[in-house]
């Protein structure tokens, strides 16, 4: 494989189509089990790859070089093989900032709940900190160090301004699932779901009915791919290419959900 995507479950992915719009190379989807992942990384039989759930943190020990931003984020979604040395980057960070800016979601001074704390969430935490969010609370089903439960969030932080879902709950094909009951959150001004498929998750539909601004994950998916291609090929691509590709992929998804 020269270029492609690795992860555990990739049946819902539109990354192949997105990269096909951004660059002239063959981009392969390569699902890997937990047992297959280490051998794949050790062989290094690729030129450049993207990394998705659940390997964005697991990939770091296999790298020869970790980009300073990726080190700060604590997760990697882009790996380039340069003569057998693996260089790791995080383009999700830039993709998330693009998503916020496109939808004019301003986090400065706001209380933000982040649902989930896996590799997908790490660039979100850094971006929120750098954009000046007043309070960032991490919510999980099971309480761990630095997190609270959904019940605690509803009881203690019902005044949250923004809720961001970084968990896979609601992703195709489980489109009827939602990560959180929004009824307690009367102050909600914006809801962001990093899930790209479906285009509008149940979480976003319910937030929209409450009058909150909503933003789905497709814009972030296309944007992070654009930044990944720049690392893959050592080129510069204008951000103006993102929106037309997003529209094209959205049309494809509406015709065929998966």
C-alpha cells in the first residue's frame, strides 16, 4: 500500500473518495484488528497513511519523529514514511479549527462539554484551550481521572454553552443512538458532532430543535484530509478546495448512506 487509511472498522469511511478529489494517487482502506496493527506498523510497507479509531495514540511508539503539534495533542492521524523513518502529525487539530471557523462557533469564555476522551478528542482539547474556552469538562460513561459521568454533567454543568461529541455514538449504522440526553441543557448555544456519517446525527437534530447552532463532522473530515495530503506530498493546497469537496461527498452520502 502506498497511501491509505488504517483503523479497526472502516466500512463507513469516505476517505478514499475525499483523497481521490485532493490528489492523484491510489488511496486504500485497510482495516486492522488489534493483533494485525503492530505487524503492519513494524513492516512499514507504505509511503503515507492516515490513522483513525482506535489507533491514533497507539501509533506513536512506532514513530521515529513526532511533530511538535502532534506531541502537544498526544495523538497522531497522519504518518509519512521517509526512508524507513516514520514521521507523525496531527491534522485533526487543523480540521477542527476549520470546522469551528466555518460554522462561526466561538468558544472563548464558554463552558464546553466534550463527550469522550479518546484519540479523536485530544486535538479538540488543545484547540479549545488555545481558543480561550473558560471551562472544558470531559464526560464519559465511566468516571476516570479527569472525567465526569453523564449524570454528573447533567447535575453540575447543565449551564454548558457548547457540547462537542467526539465519541462514535450515533455513527453509521447506529444512527438512532445519541450520546447524551440534552433536556437538562437549557443554555445550549451550539452542538458539534465530529461524526461525518450520517451528515446529521440524532444528537445534532435534537440540539437543533432546541435552537442551538449545529455543526457535523464532514467539514472537519475533508479539511484534515487536505492538510494530510500536504504532508503526504509536500505541497500546499488552498483551503478553497475544501467546501466543494465537502458538497460533493455530502451529495454522495445522501444518495447512499454507506
